[in-house]
């Protein structure tokens, strides 16, 4: 089934695949975890962030968050 894709803007793609339109099978080939404070990962052309005191807890008691075993 065809799909309509509107205007897009891609600044960079690091080690990934960009898909447009329909896809039969999508599965993650790798997984990672990122810790950042408030307003640190905002993207766009004109960003204004007003943050007071910000604290990020990078410690995670889980052994595994997202498994990708068995993905072809």
C-alpha cells in the first residue's frame, strides 16, 4: 500500500537505516542507552531552553533493557 511522506529534514544518520514508506519487517539490529539532562537532546532550528537545577540518574539496576537476540 503506498504512503505519502511529507517534508523532512535529516541532519545526520549515524550507523542507522532511514526508511520511507511501507515496510514489511522492521527489527532493531542494535540497542543502546543514553543518559542526558533536561534540554540536552533537543533538536531543531531555533531552540530556547530555560532549565533550572537539573539532575540525571545514570544508574540502572536492570541487566538488560531491550533484547535484540534473534533479529535477522
